[in-house]
C-alpha cells in the first residue's frame, strides 16, 4: 500500500508513519516514495549516487533553513524517489550503507 500523505510504501491497513488509512491507495509509477533519511555527509553522497544512476530524487529537510545553515552537520534530510525507481534506489542504499541500515 501507499500513503499519499506520508509518501511511504508499506504492508498492512494503516500507514506506519501517520497511523491512518485516509490517504492509502495504490502507488502510481511517478509517485514520490520515501527512500531513507540521512544526515550530512551521507545524504549528499547518496544523492550523488542516485544522480550517477539516473534516478531523480527530491529531499526534504527535517530542520528549518536557518537552523540548517547554523548547524549543517545536525541537519537531516528525507530522500524520496519515484515509485518506478524505488527498487533500484533501495539496492543502492543497501550497497552504500548495508542491508541492515535504518531507513
């Protein structure tokens, strides 16, 4: 299933992020899906690898811009890829960080 609010793929009836079923449906090929959350410098490295493999991505900062500028090493980014690219992107995350790394 896919939560359109949280942009997460999951098994079950309720989204594990928001706990609701209001936005649940089947993902479309172009829907953005949560890949992982990483801080500096790992987020930059992952985005470079995604670029090198032709996988479009977007990231969402977990901090405001002002805080991120003052403490860039504390900043964390959620990285999203299209549903069509999610399987390959997960393989790349496993190669970079190991299969047991948190998502």
